[in-house]
C-alpha cells in the first residue's frame, strides 16, 4: 500500500495563494517580513526570484517546507529593476 505524505495535502500553490489563504495584504506580509510591499508584489507576479534566505523566511512564516515555498518560484527569473 502506498503512503501519502500529509505535507502534500492542501498546500498553497503560490505565494499569493498562501497570503490570501491567511487573509493577509501584501503590505502586512511585507511589514512582517521586513521588506517593501513592491517586493512582495514582484515576487507574486514572477518579476523577482527570492533567494534562499527569503525562501527560508517565507517557509517559517507560513509553516511550510522550504521545498514547497521554492516550488512557488521554480519558473521565475530575476529581472533587472
């Protein structure tokens, strides 16, 4: 019998989904994480690819494994401002 990992059930598929699931605004999330609202917006829209440290912060903030958080940005490429 195959075993299903509980960590794969009901996990948000994006930063935006995780934020909205918790009723957070971009402003509130940014303030809690010590970044600007525009950075959160750019991450959500795929214009910024957060580094490992910020992914770790997001993982801790949302109580999710780092690999789940990293998956949110797997197709993202950093773009110059």
